[in-house]
C-alpha cells in the first residue's frame, strides 16, 4: 500500500472510488467516493474484504470523521435491467457526482471507468490494495452496504442477510428454495432465476 503522500503525487486532491456488492443474490450495489484528509493516519488500511468487521468499523469512523465522502447506490431493478457491471459503474458515477468536485484526480478500483470521457480518471486492478483512497472507499461502501442489509434483514429475516449480506450462503439458498424470492432478489442471477423458473 502506498502512503497517502505518494498517492497524491503532484495532485492536491485525489478522489478514490470503489464499489461493493457485485456478487450477492440480493440487495443493491453500493459505491463510495472518498477524499482522504492529508492529516489522517490510517495505518494498516487495506481492501475491505481483507479486514475484520471490527477493523472496518474503526477505519470507517476515522474516514467519516476526517475526510470528505459520498455514497452511490444502484438498485436491484437497475442491476436486472442493465447487468451487474453497468449497475456497478452507475453506482460509482453517482458517488463521484455526489462528492461535487470535478477537477480532481480520480482513482477507480478495477479495469473499467465509469466515465470514459473524463481523462482525470485512472483505473487500477486491485487498486484497493495499492491506493489508500480506494481502500477507504472500499471500506465505506462495504460498511454502508452491510448495515443496510442488516436493516433489510429485519423485514426478511428468513434469508440471513444480517449475516451474509445477501451472498449465496447455504442458509440463504435454502430460504430461497423454501420461501421463494423477495422483491430485493436479483432475478437475473442464476440461483434466483432457477428458483423463479421452478415456481
């Protein structure tokens, strides 16, 4: 992981952008755009998937307290209508647009840009393991999405979303077989589609 100083280089403002939630069978895709404060100290920051829930929460609080950030969502309907890649790019564009700064350098996790006409955007595969601002965006998006899925679990408790965040765990798949799909399930995803087809 680069230090924040090395990440910035000659640019005074860096916006890191990342999304989470491409793999689950239910729920939205959530993206975050983050501008890390130059004085923030985030020792050990990494890809959100590599951190424990406690460490993610600790970083999340620090990032929200000392940095500028924005969130973007893509709904289940948009995922089913457009496909998961396009919905993910849409969520990232919404996060970037919401942060409201157009003349910054932008670091995006992955190989695809959400705006091919914006020459300030640099894509980076595994960027959340290289750039602190992308790692921060990954953490913010992950914590926000996990907490949102916990709220949804209060209405749809059978599927275990408070524990699996909508991913296709054994409990989730068994609940799909028994109770069918909810409006929050991605109907174009194979396990959900197969169950709907059976019905």
